C-alpha cells in the first residue's frame, strides 16, 4: 500500500498510471491454485467496491507495471527530498487508520513530509521521513520524528521492527518493548552463544544498561548479586 505522497513520487518515476489524486493505493496479488484464486478474486473485488477506482491487470506486462511503481517508491523519494529516514515498525492491522493519522500529525508537528509505503496485509509499516541533510537541524528533526513514529507503533500494540531486525539504530527502542529482566535475559543468552561478542557487535542490545553489554562471559550485576534481580 502507498499513500498519496509516495504515489506521486513513484508515478513520476514510472508513469504506470496510478491516480496521483488518490489518498492511497492498495496493491493486491493472489497466490494459489487457479480455482482458489478465482474465488478469492471475487471476494477482493467485492471488498474494494467502495474505492474510487479498481484496476485489474489484464496481462503479465500490466501486472509488472503495477508492481514496478510500488517497488520504485523508495528510490523515487529523491523527487521529494534529498534524504529520507526509513523505519520498519509493525502494528495490528486493525490500527492502520489510527497510526497513519498519528504519523501525519507528528509530521506536521515536525514540519517534515512522511511518505508511507507498507504491507497492509500484515501491518508492517515503512514510513519514510523526508528531509534535507544540508539544512541545519533537519537530520536531527527527522531522527526525532522517526523515533516518535516507532513509539506510536509500540503504543498501538505493535513492535519496533517487522522484518528487518534490530541493529545500531533500533536498539535504543528495545526498552520501549521489553523490561529490564527481559533485556538481561536476552543478554545472558547472547553471551552464552557468543562469549567473545563477535556476532553483530554493538547491535540489538541497548547500551548502557543495568547489566551492561560487555563482550565475554556474562557478569552478574551488583544489584543482582544483592538479590534485587533474583527472578532472572
């Protein structure tokens, strides 16, 4: 699915015929046996009857053209701004409307544009915060906005990542989903399998933390030794 901003950018790059005045475009593709797809196709058409328009690919060429626009969305952001900051949060599908409205509100508050390109079927969002890194303060404002979007997704019952995992950037958001006992347990398990800290060093686990992320065997924190964290 693409919102209006991403439609306009991608359509300008591909000329696939997407309506640039549409609030959003939903791309649906069915997979399965011919009989199953025919049955599900009728259901999809029925559910889409409230849309302004419904376009059905008539052949493989048109199908590829429809998908080309969706796949070109990220690269097409260069038509909107010189830089973008992309996130990868996931939310319950039932919360799409509320979270997208929240993202729009946050974007207005930060005076930045956000293009939403995402997997509506599983709630995996890819908000692209557009900014100009040459303008003083814009990169920092974009980063702050991206973080608030992650928080909004978690508050809606979602997760900080849907498919791309936790790395250097997202580890700071781990405490928004997990309490300290959980993080400490994750760290102990990690150290058990990777005592020398060679696997993705500096990623996944937020630092500094109560137990700290120190390469090598797990070291009990003084508070744990004192019995404060016996439930570990």
